[in-house]
C-alpha cells in the first residue's frame, strides 16, 4: 500500500517542477524581448534627437548668434601738423556682435620725423559697419570719437582735445586666426589753436582673430 501511494504521488510531485521550469523559460524570453525593445526605442530616440538638432541648425538664419573679436598692431603714418609727416604705431581691437555691426577701439601714437619732440597720441572708440565677401574680404566703415593729446615742439606744451574720426578700410582673413588690415582715418581735433587740426592717417596692421 505504501509503495502504491508513493508511485501515485511521484507524478504529482514532478508536475510543479516542470511548470516552474516552463514559466522560467517564458520569463527569460520576455525579458530578452523587453531588452531588445528598449534598445530599439533608445536608438530611435538618439537618432531623432540628432536629426532634430541638425534641422534646427540648418533652419537658423545666417548671422544670428554671430560674433567676432580681434586684436592687432599696426604701423601708421601720414601728413600732420605743420605739413610734416608723422609715423608711429597703433593698437586696435574690434568686436562684431552681429554679422554686420560692431565696435572698434584704437590707441595710436605718431611722432614727427624732425628732432623737435612733436607727437600726437589718440584714444578712440566707435561703431563700425562691416560686409563679408568670398569668405575672407571684409570691407568696413567706422565713426569714432575720442581724446587726442598733442605734444608741442620741444615740450613747450602738452594739451588734450576732443576728436571726431571718420574712417574705413578692409580686413583680410589670411588664415583662421590671422587677419591683415588696410585702414584710413580722417580726424578732426576740436579747439586746436590756429584752426582745427585734421590729420589723415593710413595704417597697415596684423591682428589675431579669436
């Protein structure tokens, strides 16, 4: 009787084991399918985000968000006070906050070729309008105001005057970070004795573009 009972019980004991194994197999398959679905969803999300970014970049109008900064040194000269020619150096910097509009600041000193200690020093700040052609030619015009210091012959006087400046020129992009410049300025020194002082200055310069 005991053997018969045991024989009848063995199949019943083994049935839960088979069911558990079958359930585990189904769970594993479901887990693998879920992982594949998750990977596919993540891939689609990533590619969608990249495509959306490219579309926004292509749709952005040219010039929006454009900014440009450069700083350079130049050699300056031209006819000045008394008909003499003056030569010297210029430090200039520009910051274009849009594609066409920006600001410029210059510091310049030019000395006469005569041995009489005459010199002119100017500090200028103003706005400029620039155009861009063929990717490297950048003509501009500028209006500036500032302060000019004139050292008279043999240190007889050193006086400062308000000045106004009209000018223009062209910046050429030689490389990604190097620009060369040709610049012309017409200056008006207000209140200068014996009539206004109106220097005309040419500058050739080289700048580093950031």
